[in-house]
C-alpha cells in the first residue's frame, strides 16, 4: 500500500492598518506574506504527533482529549485538534520560514496549516479561520479576534485584504508597484499581552454597551458622549480607526502612498494615546521610521505591548535599522496538497 502524505502551507501576516478593531466587528487591512508554515502529515491513527524544526520536543496530542491542556507549542496543536475533532490523526513535521514570536502571526500560520492538514475544507476560509481563532483562544487564553487566521486563509497574491469583521466579507486591495512593506522588530517581547489584550477588549465591549450598539455602527462625534474617560478614549480609537481603514484602502487603490502613509501615522498616534497599547521602544522605532527618507508612514502593528512596527516605503529605500527587519511581500492564502 502506498502511504499518503498531506502537505499544507499557511502564511503569516502583517496588518497595514486597523488594529484592535476586529473583535468589535470593525474593519482591518492585513496582508498575508510570503513567509509561512508547512505541515507535512501522514494521516492515520488516534493521535497527532508532530516534530518541529524549531522546537526540541515533539507535540503529541490524543484525539478526543480536552483541548488546552498541553504546554508550549503543543498547546496550539491541542487547540486545533480539540476544536476540529478530526476523524483520524497523523504523524508528521512542522517547518517554518516565519520568525516565531515576532508579531507576524506564526501561531495563526501553524493553526491554519495544521487544520488543513487534518482535513479542514480549504474552500471554506471563514469556517477554517473561526475554528483556528477558537484554537488560538484556547491555547493562549487571549480572547483574540479573527483577523490573523482569516487573512492566512484568504490572502490574495499582490494584495492587502480589507476584512469587514461583522460580515467577514473581504475586499482585496492591490499593493501598488513602487512601494514595499517593511516590518521592524522593537526588540521588546509582548510580555503583558494576554491580560492587557483582554482588558482592552472588555473596555471596547463596555463602551459599545454604554452606547447601545456595536462600535462598528457608531460615528466619531457620538463617542464623545461617553461619560467614562477611559471608555471614551478606547471607543474613539476604534471608531476613527475604522474610518482610517476605509480611507487607507481608497488611497492604496489610487496609488496614493502619501495619503496611505499619513493614515498609518495617525493610526499609530491613536494606538499610543487613545488605545494605549504602544511602548517607549515601539514609539521610538516608529518615530525613526516616520522620519526616514523614502518612508511614507509607519505604525505599530498587531496587538502592541511590544512586538513590531510596519512601514510603507519606496521600493529599495529601506531605512537603516538596528534590530531585525523584514521586507514582506503580499501572498496568496493557505493551500493544501494530498499525494
Ligand atoms: C492580535 C489578535 C487579532 C487582533 C490584533 C489587534 O493579532 O490576534 O485578532 O485583535 O491583535 O488588531
């Protein structure tokens, strides 16, 4: 009998604009990137057993077990296996071209690649992304939104993707010739991310409850009616960030890098001052990028509390940086082949 092999690949992502808007049904504009994670799996059996090029020990997860019990990278494997409850397991190996823990969604790439390797339907990106979002929440305890997993499934070559996180409808936005996307690491790990992320999400939900409707349906002036000063700032960020995503998409589609970059700069100020998820190291990195010749705009990207900044640059005019940095190219979403 010929042994079958399933190979699934899923990309990481960088978010160009629209942070902390996904979990209130707002707009985001991430881009799947050419760096990603591959899972090669020989299906069969009642456990999922994986080795990783980057990890010392294997991840071994029994089907039918309680999700979330595992430690380290096995927690992501256990999350996916627990949520998907596949009919059979498999043995295989994980490899990645993504820097792990750098803010390029290496965990979402692992979840999506594993879900596809275990038989999730590649033609149903929303369903796969929702399962992987749940797996991430179980694995990390962080009540994350759907952006990372959905763009990993639904990326479009040469494009960023605006996602309406209420309807989950996607609109590809071409990344124009002549500009490139640079990701630079602040050197700070995202230590407080778990609890602080959950706190921000709770504040956004409290603001929506006080206003009586989802923030995605609220106009900027209405936010100023909120009595609570903290909720007012959080809601102000979310509502204006949604408007910035729309304006950014229009600017990028019109090849107007100057306007797109200015909106990224505004987004950073809002994440720093109103949403309060930046750090001194991120602020310094972003300020340096914004001042560099050939850079149209820069902002922190992803959850914040450390991690990475993203900049829109003229092609070939990469600013000098002290820390790790990557020029990332827009990629298609995840794919799977069976042989
Ligand atoms: C993390 C989460 C996403 C999103 C961003 C912030 O990456 O996984 O769902 O909320 O933070 O925009």
